[in-house]
């Protein structure tokens, strides 16, 4: 028997058809149950190979990232003043084999996700930051007052909560007002509250500014409101009173000072 030659052919092992999806899903479910600091989000990267890419969001500068296998990245994803917070992530496999799946979560919700098994493929996800504030008729806590007075148990904050729950939400017009107010208020209140925590001087300025407002709102806690008409009457009266204090009176004073000097 003559052996002319021996050829050994090697073939790269192929990716199993079944990726450990169940394990990944279990990890995602577990992550969704964990609390994330206010204004933060998580990027979950699941992979069995090397990858690289970039991440950017409102509150998180453009950052290049790379690594291998699973990784969790916490990043800022908040709502700036008068705008919607957004995020985007693009991760690419740097090898032929393997799988890649990325999931962005915030406040127990999946913002976006994507996956691939293709060679050197990339996954791109983006979306809006998810606020932890409840924007239904009841709304969430008063972020500015809480930051100003230091606690949700402060008398001023409790006063606002009682006004909302015991007066405004007891009528259709009050509930409609709260729903519209929350949509506007929570666009900027997280930012103002953060500024207060960072600057004691700004915090004191806010306290001086909102104290007259709290005084006028306390009027509603001491009157009987038994109908929609009474709610509208008192509500419009308080609004006009605050407009007078914050706009009409200062404008009148400035006009008088200009004439004198």
C-alpha cells in the first residue's frame, strides 16, 4: 500500500444553533428588578466574543467602549430642561463567530434592544430616556419642594401632597389640571432639583421664590370645595393671586423705580 500523502482539513467550530437565550432572559429579568439611581440607566451587553462600539445619552458624553463577553454599563439618561432625554448605542462584533445582544433598561423598563450572530456585524439601539416620575393625574412627588426643604416628610411637601390628593383630585376639573400640569412640571423639575442639591445658594433662592406660592396654595386646604364650580372659582382665584405677586407687582415696582431714577 502506497500512501501518497495525508491531508488534514480543519474547520472552525460553528456557533451552536441554540444560544443560551434562557440564561440571558433570566439575567434581564433580574436586572429589571434592581433599582437604578434616579437619572441613570443600564446598558446590558451579552456576548461570547469580543466587541467594541460607542454609547451616548442625555447626561452621558459620547464614550467609546470595548470588551469581551458580558458587561453592564451604568450611564446617565435624564430629561434635560424642556426636552426629551435620549440615548443611542452601537456595538460591533470584532470577530466572525459568536453572538451579541445589547439591552438598554431604565426604571424597570426596556428602552430598546437588539442582537446579531452575523460575522463582524453591529447592533444599533436608541430611544427615549424613561422618567421615573408618574405623569398620570395623581403625578409623582414634588421634586422641587422636596429638594428645597430636604425631605418628603417636610411640612411644606406634605401640604402640597394633601392639597393634591384631598382637594384637586376630588374633582374632574382638578384632575384635568393636574394631568396637564404634570406634563409640563416634570419637564424641568428634575433638573431644578439636581441644581438645588449641587448649590446651597441656588437652593435658598428657590426657597425664597416658592414660599409665597406655598402660602397662597395653603388657602385651598382651608376651604370647602364641594363642586366643580367651586374648584374652578378657587383655582382661578389662586392663579390670579400668584400672577399678581410674581408678575404684576414686580412690573409695577420696576416701572415706579424707572420713573424715580
